[in-house]
């Protein structure tokens, strides 16, 4: 995974891609309240956006921490 991560909104989904434009995950939403969204078991647009941001932030933090914990990172030897 290459940072930074980017979040793109499409008609009924949010897609998170890395810097190499590889799609990491897709979160689908349905902006129509009521039965349709319940039957399809989808999130609202706001819920999907918040979830995409949280996951992207978690992955970024994990990747940053991994790089910081790497003893060979930045050390010539």
C-alpha cells in the first residue's frame, strides 16, 4: 500500500485508493431513506463517508507506525 490514500465518491459508493491507484476497498450506500435502504442493508451516504474516512485514517496510521518501527528505515549501514 502506497500513501497517501484517496477517497473518491461515486453515485452509490466510496472507493479508497492508494497512491498507485489500487482500490483498497469500496463502501456502498443508498441515499434513499426507508424500505429500499433497509432491504439492501446499505449505509446512508453520511455513514459510508465517515466509515471510509475512519478506515483510511486507520490504514494510514498503521502504515506510518510500521515505517517508524522498521529498524532499517532511514539507517545506512
